[in-house]
């Protein structure tokens, strides 16, 4: 088995046995990046020397007999929205073109403590606003399965990096689907944890009540290993919850006995591509054959999810992005007349079109006179969406659904029609509104060779259950073994 064809667990075992060094592993992945990323464009930054230095340090530590971290010697790619000390962090925005954070995000600290090797920063939609990675100010990432198509977004770079074997695992963020949707489009595993499961300290904020950090991997176990390393309480994020982190890897192979899976009739309606529906139903058949019971549930308020999400996310974004004023950090316009003009010129030059659209939408929804009608109303409907899930999970263990209505769309297909782009989030955003975890696991292929994921949602803190359920499907199907042509 080649190094870059291996799973994270296989790599960890070979590293531990001493069959491979981290320098071997890291250089193998760096070589693939060199070979493929000119086409895929998943990375905004790769520092080969720095990555090899980290790998050497891990190898040296292992030789000295010290106890090693859970990801010792394994390369990992990081979405460019997480602060990395001394390493440029752009959020794929011009406004942060030269921003070098003076500190590491909590997740980065955890990965370093786990002895992972940080290979690079990945491309994304600017400030994570988008579903195709086309909103990056720097480059458009391509789907390794079909270079004319998008990898999904906003964590498209992280998903494509794993799919194209440029890294065995990576980190993304999910505010409305940005881990699960690109995972589905790229044929890899992606998990959005419960809100509060992973600290957001050092994550550049988009929608603070929705944002979560999570893993991509080329198999379920890889996602479990990374989640175990990054989850847990951090007092620097007041929404980080002080709940014990189970060993996700230990229980992974135990199938869930008497598993009950809910399917919502609201998820199987017009707009859902026939091939995607077929793959989801085939996955349900696999679960049925393993003894699971499939039951219908209802999520009556899901029809409002897109509207609610785009009001709340944009409102929070308009407030979060107020900090980019050309004073504290980031881009400052060269020509301006006075202070107010400096703010608006800096922001006007620094932000892209979609970010401006969100800021205007959010500012409008929060403004006096409209606050009650839009923002406050959205918060109330958000609660109803959460209650729908509470009721459903009183009845079933998990809910299965498509991840997105279609497989990967073409680059340029939706980018000029923001509303159509927003609709691609229809199956993922409710989980963020409700704060519950979700996973996307490979579950099929379209006839033209594009991956299809299955989404499993569970109640808060049910990551262990979701990983085990995803593993059941993975174990009895071959989809995750397929590799893209690039
Ligand atoms: N597509 C959604 C948005 O643009 C979700 C993005 C995300 O999860 N970061 O807001």
C-alpha cells in the first residue's frame, strides 16, 4: 500500500512500528501536492521546509522514547480561517492578505500537542461565505473528481486536499454545511460536531452562534482520530462545553444494536436529484440489512431553515466583520479623505461581493424597525427548528438524509445566482441552527462519476453514535475506497 493511498490509522500504525518516518510520510504528501495542486488549487499556502522540519522534530521525539500524541507524524491541512501563529491566515480575503496571527487557535494548539504535521492552509470561500469555494479572493478550487466542477464549499480546499490524497486528514469549519457538503461532493468523510464540542478560540468568526470546527478524512476512523484530538473544553471560548470527550476510536467498530433511523418526508421533495435520492435509499437498505429500523419522522419547520439561516448568519457576520476597519489589522486603503472615508474605502477594497452582500443583508435585518420583523422572528423560528429535532430524536437515534440536493455542480453554474447557491444548503443548515452534530459519509456515485454522500444527524453530543453508524455503512460498502482520476 502506497503512503498516500493509506488511511490515517494505517499511517499511524506504520509510523509507530518504525516502518516509516514522519519525514517519509510528509514528503510523500508534499510530492503529491506538488504534482496535483497546480490543477486542483486546494492550498493557499504550503511551506515544504517548515512541514519537513515539523516531521523531523516528531521523528526525533519518537526516537527519544517519549510518549507520542494521537496524530504523531501525520500530515494535516488546515482551512485558512484558523489562526496559525506566525503563518499567514487570510480567510481567502484581500482584507487579510498580509495578516500573520500572533497566536494559534485552540484547534491548532491541540493538533500540535497531538504531534500532527501541519502541511498547509487550504482555500475556502471568503470568510466561509459560500458553497463552492468560488468566493475566494485568490483562486477557485476544483473538484478532483471532475476539474470542471466545484468541490463544494466553503471548506472546499480541505475537502479536495483529502480527496486528491494531498493530505490524509484536514480541518474545516461548518456554519451551514461547509464541512458536510464539500465532503459529499469530494467523496470523503466530514463531520460537524455539536456546537460547543470544539473550541472556536482563534477561529475567525463568521456566524458565531453557528460556527463549528471539524475534521475531513478518507475514512470514518480518520475523522474519529482527529475529532478526539481537537474536542474538549477550552475556557477561552465561552460557548465551549465542559463535557467529557469519549474515545471515539475505541467504540467505532461496535455496530449499533437496534439502531433506529429516521427519515423526514420534508427531505424527499422536488429539487432532490434522482440519483442522489437513489443513493440515500440504497444506504438505508444497507442499514436495514444490518438490522436497523427505518421510521418516518417529521421536521415541519425545515421549510423555513434557509430564510432563518441567511438572516441569522448574515446578521452575525455583519457584526463580526465590523472589526475589519483598516485600523486594527488587515488592509487599509491608501487614498482617503477622513476617518469615515478610510473605513469605507478599506472595506470597499478589501471585501468581495458576497461578503458585502451578507454585511448589507445582516445590517438591514438588525437595524431599528426591522430587527423585530426579521432578526427576532428568525430567532423564534430557529427555536421551532430545534424543537422539531428534539421531538424526532425522542423517537429515533439518528436522522438520515441527503447532504445536498445534487452532486457537485459546475464551476460558474450558480455563482451568479446567490439564491440558487443558498438553496444548495437546504439539507445541512438546520443542524447548525439546532446546534446538533452531523456527518457526511460516502454512499454512492452518479452515472457520470461524481461522489454522493449520506448525511446522518444526531442529538447534541452524539458524535460517538454518528461515527459508529457511519462506520457501519462504510464497512459494508466500497464507496470510500474509490479514488478520483486526477
Ligand atoms: N453556504 C453557507 C453560507 O454561505 C454555509 C457556509 C458555511 O458553512 N461556512 O453561509
